[in-house]
C-alpha cells in the first residue's frame, strides 16, 4: 500500500521513531509481544518531558499556591500561573483570564452548565446538542434541563457519521440559549465544521461551547479564529497528566457568570453576612487545584508544539488513510463513521464478533484497543450496534503497528469462525 505522493510530502520529516523513544511506556512487551498502543482516544501516554516536569516539580518546587510568602509557594505559584499563560498561547485566547483550570473536559462542561446555564437558561428555553456527543456533553445539560424545565434539541447524524447541517440550522428558534457541540467525535472520528456552526449560532445570537477533548492533540485550535464562546479539553488526551483540564471562556461571558463551587481561592471577602467573589478565572477555581497536573500540562503543550500540530495532523491523517484502507480490506468488517473529515479514529464492528472479544484477543497480541459504547450510547443506537471496537491513533503510532492490528484481527476471525 503506497501513500499518495502528497501525503508522503506532508509527513516527510516527521520522525516517528525519535518520538517513540520519548515515551518510556511504549518500550515494553505485553503478553510477550511489543506493545501496540491504539487507545489514544481514551487516554494518551506521557513523554519523558512530562514525567520529568511533574517529578521535578514535586522534588524541588512543590507547595500550595497563591498567598504564600515563602519561596516554594512563590515558585509553585509562578509555575501554575505560567502554565495559564502557556494554555492561553496554545489556544490563542485573547486574555489569560479566559483560561480556567478544571479537572478535565467533564468538569469544564459541568461548570458552564451550572454557572452559565443556571443563570441564562430557564423554563421553556432550548439547548442544542448533537447526536454524537460524549455523555459528558449530554448529562450535564440534562441535569440542568430537568432542574429548570428547559428542552434539549439534537442535531441528527447522517449515515456516514457527519452532522446534518440543514437540520442543525432548522433547530434554532427564539428560545435557543446555547449550542454545545463536539469538535471531534470520540466514537466516529468525525471532525465537525465547528467554525461554520459557530457562525450559524452567532447569527441567532446564541453562544457555543465546543468540546475539544478529542481535537486538541490532533489539530491546531485557535479559539479566536473558531469564534467559540467556550472551549473545553483534558490534559490526559494531549500527552499530559490526568485530572487536569481547561475551560476557555470569552471574558465578557465569564465576568457575568456566578461561581459554581464555593471555597478557598475564589473569594474576595468572606463574612457570615455574605461573601464577595474573585474575578475570573479565580472565581471558578475553588480549593487547592491539581498544581502538579497544571505543570505537567504545560510541559505536554510544550512537547506537542515542539513537534508541531500541523505536522502531527498531516502524519496522523496519512496513518488514518493507511489504516482505513487496510482494515477495510478485511471481509466482514464494517466501519462506523466514514465522514469525509475525520481524525485518526477507527470505530468498527467485525463479523458479528463481540467487540469485547476482539479487544481481549488483540490484547494477547500486545495490541491495546477499546471496546464498548465509548460513553456515546446515542451514537451506538443511531448505528444499530451495542458497541464497537475502536483503534485510535496518536503521534507515536506507525504503519507497522497498523499492519500488526490487521494481522491481529485476522487471528480474531480465525478464533471465532
Ligand atoms: N468529550 C469527548 C469527545 C471525549 O472523548 C471525552 C473522553 O473520552 C470527554 C469529553 C470527557 O473527557 P474527560 O473524561 O477527560 O473529562
């Protein structure tokens, strides 16, 4: 299988073997076979630079942040606030105060649902979601809708796994208060035309939250160019630590939003008669945060930017094309999600074999994939399956690993035929 000349040109200079050497976890065997890690959609592995940043921080600079008068607290605060600047640059946000640290995408969406939603969305109002949302971009809105009496409207998915954009446009009405939409689907791999979808929403004066959990590690994200009002992502999906994530919010919106969790660090004054709240981002960062996680996240963004997101995107796109052709040649394999614009995710069902059995047999071969509903049950329902097997690729995956996956799937079929 030869890559198109254009793809070769786009990926030339991307030294995957050098990158692989940065990830100590990849240098091992599982069940006597070299590890082939294809579960990057669930979580990515960490380069030594991230491991070292977290470990050095704990070894030399750790203390609680803000208000400390001693040297370690000052160092830790500088590292934490420096990471905020780092994220601002990464997303090209206009202002560092637009960057809020959360525990992940899930918490970021819950923050918006409870704070912005609790204030702006009421009885009879409408929230637009899409049929391909992760549960973390469905359930927070359902909790809000049940509480205030709002309604959720859903953009349908086409047969190839794209969004029906005509249907999207027709869902707007006078009571639409928010669109919350996934940038890249974790279950289908679809890359949604979010910039155009934001423009449509803004034409109706409706703000948009983008769930970037599966996007940030695979494509450059510029929140100002996208025009979105909120953008959420998780550190662990971009080669950083788990338990840390980011909510970007446009400053005017954040300024007007009430706190959602109360505690230390989010106040200006506290008295039993009443308290006053800090300005964003601190208003939304109650309690001691995951300080070392923030440090690790900054190191991960440094790492990814040093490799370069445009070349990562080109490399992974080439790998996706190669893998799509290779697995597509297996009789009995049906890809779920074949939209024209896709990130490096292959979701499939195979010969009636249960995806969990596929995952288990592949694990004997040292291959890590994910099997299940991928926290996107409505997508499974839409395509009439209970679960899929999913191979999701990252910067360290290779064509040789795709070949190993295809051989592994051959063994799966032998075992179950
Ligand atoms: N949104 C999407 C599209 C995801 O893929 C995920 C995780 O798989 C999430 C949200 C939730 O991310 P986290 O569990 O890191 O909060």
